[in-house]
C-alpha cells in the first residue's frame, strides 16, 4: 500500500488532487481511498488531504501518518508546516518551488531523501491563468512516482473539469517535462 | 451486474436512494450529511430522479414532512446528523408508532458543546429508544447496500417500521473509494414499489395518530413492541435474498477472526475496518484477538449476539459516545445487560474512544486489545476507560 499526504492552502485544490489520484487508481482496477483533513474549509489556511492506493482492499480509516509520498502545492508551506513529518525513509517530497535544490533541502530542515521540484505556480499562471497548482502538481507526481497511469489521470481530469480539462492536461504535461528529480 | 466506480460515499448513498426510486425527499442540510442531500436535490432538479424534493426550514420540519409523505404511500427518504437529529427527537418516536416506514441516513457526528462537526456516535446513541430499526455501515459498499435494503425492510408488510442507516460522518461520508452500484433492473427486481395497506387518501379517509387514552395506550405500545421484535425475521429474509442476488452477506452481528480468540474487540461503524487491520497485525504476532460489531442495533439481536460471544473470555466494547455519570458507554451498558443472565458470558471491558473526531489508529486498537488481555486474569476496577485523551 502506498500512502500520500498532500499539503496545500484552502482553495488550491489539494482535496481535488487527492480525489483525482484515487479515482485514477480505482479506474485502473486498484483499490484506493481519498479524504480531506476534515474540517471547515478556509481559503488560504494550510490544509491536508490524504490518499491510499493498494492492490488489496484497504481497511484503514485513520489519517496518513507515515506517507510514502508528500505533495506540497504551495511554496510557502514548508516554512510553516513540517511537511516531511513521518515520511518513510525512501519516500518522496514533491514540491512546488522556484528555488534551487540546496535552498529547498535547507528549508526542509536538511532533508536528504528523494525530491521532485517544479515551479508549478509559474506553469499554472502561464497555462491556466490562475495560481491554482493542483493539476500542475499532478504532473510532477506522475513523473516522480508513476503510481497511476497518465491515461487514467487524464480521463479523471476530463470527467472533473469538462471543457477546462484541456488546459489542465496541458499544465500537467508541462509539469511532467519541467519537474527536476533529485535522488 | 453493477459497475465498480470511484465515488465519494455521500454521492454513492444519494445514487442508492435514486436506484431505490424514492418519491419524496425532505431534508435540511447539516455537516457532514450535506453532500448526500445536495446530490439528491441535483438529481431531482436535473430530472434524473422523479421525486418531490421538499426544502424545509429545519430538521423538525424535515422529519414532519417526511412522515406526512410516507403516510400518503410515497417512498420517502431523509438524512441528518448531530444537532439535526436531536432537533427531530420528538417526531422520531411518532414514526414507528404510526408504522411509517421512512428511511433515514444519519451521518454520525458529535453533539455540542463544545461545538464539533466531527465524527462520533453521540447523536445516534441519544436516539436509542425511538423505536426505529437501526443499522450500521462500515464502508461505502455497505452504505449503498444497506440504504437499498432499508427501503425493502422498512416497507415489508411484516415490518412497517422506519429505518436508520448509520454512517460515520467524514470518516466514511467524505471518503472516495470503490463502490459497486447495482443496476436499476437489479434494484427494481429486489425492491418492489411501496404499497402500504393503509395510507392517507382523501377518497378513503382514515385517522392516523389519534389520542391513546389510558384504556388503549398500553396495548398499542405492546403491539408496537411485539411487531418491532418480529421485524427481525423479515430483516434476515431480506439479507438472505440480498446475498443470493448480489453475493454480499449481511448478518445482525458481524464477526472477524473470533475463532479461538481470547480477546474480542467490539466497535460499530467504519472504524471497525481500522480495527480489522489491527487484528490482522496482532494475529501475525500470535495474539488471539478478534473483532465483532453490530450490523443490526435495533431491534437488538439478542440471539445472534449471545451465540457470537459464547466461549469468548474477554469482550472489549469500544464506545464512541459518553454516558455522563453512567455505568459505561451506551453500547457497553447494553451489552452487559444482554449478557447478565447468559449461562456463559465474557468479562466485559469498556473503552471510550474517538470522541468528536479524535482519530482512533491501528496502534490505539492494539493498545485496547493489550489492555483488555490484562483483564483475562483480573477484573477491571473501573466501569470504563478513555483511550487517546491527552492527560497533560
């Protein structure tokens, strides 16, 4: 079983990202669950969302405490939230940032593990015209982990966004190209 | 055959209500039930569900309108949570006495104060004695199945009692997971149209809910109690039929790895799934532990429960509600009472956990099982213990 924790700010679509990953995995005939860090939604406040993906039935209703993958949608979050908390040793941090590797690792408290970085805010502004980074970050997630197939994620985007899907697919594809992996 | 889809459980429940061809929905939105009724109102507005959606000004009105609707012979659904269920309280007793088989999903949530929108079982435990059939779902699939079954159970001529399906707020209601929705034809075949023997009809006037003077009230209540207890047979029949058609088996008391178990945990609702993962882990370590939960909570499945606990040394009941100043949590109190006159009965230990959305983890379940094992040799001193509360 692979556990994912997403960090974002209210309004950036962390919950939607979590849902899209789970929907893709389920449509790929795997088992998955996605759920928000239940609470009143407040725009701009730090929020979390969780995903589990497994080949077997998932019988777990607790939050994700020891993720295999952490996705951070907002570049300002690592300085106020411990995004690497509980991360497994060979886990991934997938981060929206315009900074270089050294600065990011320092910001993550000397994090030494696997890191994927993309300037998702820039891509989202250029492709979508909005600083909503959730679908862009899915591109970085795809490149780093390959946990679900791109095809299924695209289908999920089409289903969710309708006529806006093309732009979101383009943002995701561009992020896949531009994401840098440091392992 | 049904189709396996990824759905938020609330949405899947609304789809199940649609598959059941509900004719009237009367509801007032309240977290965490909101997505269920929002989606139903969409389905009605889009013409996908041919039903009357009655928007009301409160839960008191929601249940009142629902009872009026079902009294005219319309298949009726409502849903609520927490304070909303509490506001329905005085009307809830009227439904079973008038034998009005409305179906309600309760997205279980804590009661104020402090204000909490999060999950526990305080809301439904305060409504234990309303005389409704009460069922528990552990996951999205069961929620869908139970909602469809609930209409057939409630409307069965040998039952005619309102029915609640409990689902954990957020912990279940807001989770996206795989669910298999049966086909419309399959549901139509399983669930015939609602045809009550008596209904409100201006062409054939009758009275529902007259005064019960002392000469008749007691007899009316005895008749209600007898009929309620007898609904058990119909419930079992419906589950047998469901298993035959859909291959998914439902029992009044569900057990998991209880064979040869020395300690059995008992918890209702979706956290039973987390408990199963804990049980698997502990079994691998050679610990003799198992799990039990009530699928059917009312009418209380005395026969099945006594059979299920027979030979178990320690039963650890995990309550998700508090009975302030009482002798234990509401489930434990009931369980102890049910076992008092049993020839062989387990030692009953009671834990209170997960109030107001506090996470109950695999580790918490392991701790409870270990603590319960301690009572194999010793009697507990306290009526109950709280798990997961910060002491400093």
